[in-house]
């Protein structure tokens, strides 16, 4: 009989599979998304150097929305704006083991609206 895994364990396993296929470079960094129950976080990561180029989250004062999906879209826009300042206009989207749906999708769409090519 198969052992039932928690959602978090399943997400980590799926994320490992995603990370085998994609990686960030200085020219095209990885846009990584983390979703908690209350907030959403996104960051652009250069995996070769092993550092975060820029980040945004729904915890920031500038991002204020009553609905979670709207706040996620704003996080994507803010991240794209900061990426433009760093001279980055392309990225690889890392959904972090989450389904491309709801808040995760809103971050990607917001980044595209902000001028980032995913």
C-alpha cells in the first residue's frame, strides 16, 4: 500500500523535477514564485552566480489589494519594473511546484504586463 504524502512533500518533489529542466542565467534569470497561505513572493535568481537579482512580495506597502489574485498581479508588475531597472527583459518562469493557476498565474501575467518576457 502506498504511503500518502502531504501536499508540501508533493510540491517539493514536483519542484525538484522542474528545477532539473530550468535554470537562470545573468541574461535570462529564473523567476521563482513562493506562495504561502497569506502572501506571495517572487524573485529573479541567477543560478550560475547563485544570488537573487531582485525580489518583490505582497508584504510591501506599495502593493495593496483586497483580493489575493490582484495583489499577486501587482507583485509581478513590481518585479518586472525592478528587472527593467537592472536591464533584464527576459526570464524563465519557475512555478515552484504549484499549478499554473490562480495567484501563481497572476504573478506571471503581471510580469508580462510589466514588460518582462517569460
